């Protein structure tokens, strides 16, 4: 991970949970840098949503 300015050996010394957190953050930052990546992140957020958007449901019902 060149974004961290850490050497390979420094990264290997990190606790695994810290490494995974850094990896996740840099992966997200990389996706946010392109339009396609931002769309993929938005789709992922929608798929992980567990509560219904009641306002959108009401709009769909009223427009039908």
C-alpha cells in the first residue's frame, strides 16, 4: 500500500485488524475517485440498507 508511505516490512508488523482497516479505507478512497466507483459504492450502500425508505414508498404509491 504505497498510499501509507510505509514499507512492506512496516505493514507486515501491523496488527491484522489495523491492516484490514487501512486496506478498506484506501479501497473506498480509490473507488470514490471515479464516477463508476462512486456508483458502485452507492449500489453497495443500497444493498446493505436494512430499513425501508418510507418516504420513497409513499411517493411510489401516490404516483401509481
